[in-house]
C-alpha cells in the first residue's frame, strides 16, 4: 500500500541509530523510496555508506553543501517527501523542534517542511521523564507531530524504564498508517470554519477589534481535518500557526470574512468560532487621525457589520446541513445563547463565559455548553484542543445520520 511513497528519514545521534538500518530495509521492502538525513551525532553510530547502501539513495549531512544549497536543497528535501520520520529522535532534536531551532540540516529541514512529521523518541529513562522533554513532547503533539511512543526495558546505560526506541516493525506500522490513512468519519465532507477576531479600520493605523486569539477556531479546524473532512478555515488576524491539512483564507474585516465564507460554499457543516466585531466605522479615514492640542476627540460613527452566522444559516440551497455558532458572553450566558440559537437560525450554539476572570478569551482552556433543539449539554473546563476534538466528534455523529 505504501509503494511509490517517499519518506525522508532523519537519523539523529543515539545508540538506537542502528535500528534505522532495519527500518530502511522494511520501508524499501514495502515499496517506499527512502532518503536519509544523518546528523553529526548520528554519524557517530551509523555511517552514511550504510544508510546509502540500504536506501539506494544519496545521504545528506551538510546544511552548507554548495552543490545542494545552490538550489536551496534543504527546502527541496523538506517538501519532496510525503512524510518526514525522525528515528531515533533524541532529546536534543526534540528540543530543537519544539523551540523552532535550525542550526543544522536536520533541524532546518524539520522547520521548513509542510509535510507530516513522525518522531520515534529514544533516550535514557531520566531524560525521557524529565519535565523539559515531556513539555517538548506536549508542544510537538499540539502542533500535529505524530509520535511512536518509546518502549520500556533495559537500556545500554544499564538503567531500566521507558525510553527505548520502538522496534522497526512498530515504526513501520505507524508510517504506513500515516501514508495510507483509513477513511475518517468525515471523509468526503466539506467543513467551513471561521476563527480569530476581525479588525475594523478606523484609519490606516488604528482599528476596532477584540481579544480573540483564534486558538479555539483553529483547534476545531484541525480536529475536523483529523476526522477526514476537507476544511476551509477563514481566519481573521491571529498570531498562531495554520492548522495542518487545512486550506486557510486570511481576512481582516467582517465584510471580507462573509465574502470568503460565501465563496467557500457549499459545505456540509459550518462552524462560526470567529469573534466578529459587531460594528465598524462608517467611513474609515484615509490618513492617520492626528490628535490636535485642545481639540475634542474625533466622533466615530459606527454602523453594524454583516451578521455572518445569520447570513450563512438562512434557508436556501447553499445552507450547510449543520450550522454551529458561538456565543461568547459575560452575563446571562444561557439566556443569551438560547436567544441567539433561535434568532440566527443556527442548529447548535456553543456558549462560553468570557468574563475577564475566566481567562477564556485568548487563553488555552474553555468551558462550553452546547445548545440545540435537543437541549443543553455542558462540558467541564478543558484544553481548547480537547473541546475541539469533542465538538468534531459530535459533528461527525450528526452528519452520519444524513
């Protein structure tokens, strides 16, 4: 099933590097083309010649090779493969990945890639259990990096515990599942998601906005994509990365967001998680509004922005099968959310309390209530990715009843 797929295998330094040779043999038997990147420390345990003989392909070691870098070789390496695999993945290279460092060929390739990444950690048990390594692993997993967990057993350092590199057949199975994923419950479905704030200009340097970070909307887009959906994410200005496997359209204003949403239709489900500004300035100034000594502040005339949720949820041939809105409130949460559910013609409303003391607006966690015609379902305080995963699962269940 993996015949014709291309794997870029990064071999970092560690006694378990010898297992990379067996992994290459298994990948070649499965029909994969394998290209290897060997770190300087990895070269202390296995040789480029060994990797080249088994992969039947050139082995790359030097970021500053004149021949390769004349064609930006590290960029080509990062994009030419279907999957990047780091095996063994030492504590050092995992730390580099988490911090976004790029001081050698391997770390540069990993930072420059837009392809899926799989890591198979291998290190001393104390290094694996150290809070720094565990924090790095959590960061990488939140970014979509896949992990083959290390095994437990005796180590070369005569200690015992978790940290042993997974066996090559186990790593191969993980590779094959990523190269040939089973159809998810949302395969064949199109999901539209909005995220982040909107910026409504007052003049060329000032705007009306809110405190939305986009974390919840981006997490929902990633969760829907993980279930097999084709996802279009329409995002306002945010300072977070794009979710993997998602088509992203960046906008600034509410009017631009509505236009992008309409252009993305038809969709099976639309999730409106963006915190859209309710108003905009009637006429934004063409030049920066200057403060004049002794003069009164300028009077800003505000006009309503388009109601994106109501516009897309309106009855008609283009209406998605399932329309999910968000209600971010600071008072009378459930009453306001119920009124919004009816007024906007949504199927579900995800309600959350964003009072300043909750820390939810712009934070990493969320506590939500799902309102629908069936009633109210309340969830505890969860990481925003966990909220997204639960919501994506509910969406998949609802659409399966079509």
